[in-house]
């Protein structure tokens, strides 16, 4: 069964600090991995998307890594800001014409003063 | 360019009542998705449309849920009758055809069944 597991479930950090969120998956056959940011009361918004051959991708202060061998990904947030407070969801897509997305349960990040 | 539009944003109904949600995808996006998201969980796919055809509705509880996308553009998701356990956020997303492309999500409809 395709699964995506994220850790930690929740995280509280001080503004300006860095943090790293983890994602482990068992989705097969693998197509791509995406990180979404979901603010409270809003739909998810894509941060990064990585295919099998990519092992790192940045979007501003967000840097995602992918290890396709160990089926692990991380999302690193640098110099956190209050506006980074949100849920971060790891989503893995399988290949094929009827490709499906498997969503993780997300990591709830709270950035405080 | 407008994003995915959903309405209403919030809905409170009593159990056993019907409810409907509406979604207008991004212009040119042939693929439309309806997801259910419970609090603290990731979205779960209910149904996926390619134009007006439902290509994946395996997770849609067909005894009470129905959806339509008659002209291949906007879509309606209906629940009749609603149950307490249906309280959740219903997200609509759209993408270019084929399901391999980036999905863009709407803001969701938060349903509360009392």
C-alpha cells in the first residue's frame, strides 16, 4: 500500500531559526514528490516538485531534498518568519496515465516571537 | 489570472439535510479533483474528472455522495443526506489534462454538520 509518513507531527520554533521537516514514502512506481504549504483556512500551495533525478530544489528560503534510494525527502526552512506558520504536506505521485497522489498527514509548524 | 474558485466557503447544516458545493477550475484545466480533508490530516481524493468524465471515483461514497461536471468546466459535489461524520473541508483542485501536472487548490468549503 502506498504511504507517505511525515515527522514531526508538529513543531514550534522561534522566528529566525531554521528547521527541517521529514517525509518518508513507500509509493511505487515513483513519479515525483511535492511539498505543499497550507495556511489555516486555505488550500495547499505548491512549494517544490522533484522528479527521480533531482536531489535538491530551492524556492526562496525553502529547500527540499530527495533521496530516491532511501525514499526520503526533507524540507528545510531557513531564517523562519511568522508567515511560515502553516501545515507542510508531502505528496508523492505514482507514474502511469492514471497517476495518483498520496498525501502525507502534514507537519504543523508554528513560528513564534 | 483567477485561481480555483469554490463556494460557499463555510456551510453549517443539520444532519440528514442535503448540501452542495460548487467549484470553478482554472481556465484551460481539463482535470478537476474533489478532495476531503479532515482536521489534521492530508487531503483524500473523492473523485477526479477528465473533462466531463469521472475517471476515478473509487473513493466516493456513492450511497450519499454524488458529483457532476456536465460541461467539463465547473463542478458540483453533493451530499444527501449529510451525516455528522461528513464535517470536514472539501477541497477542489484542477490541473492540465492527464493528472501528471501541478494541481492548484481552491480555498475549500468547510462543512459543519450538527
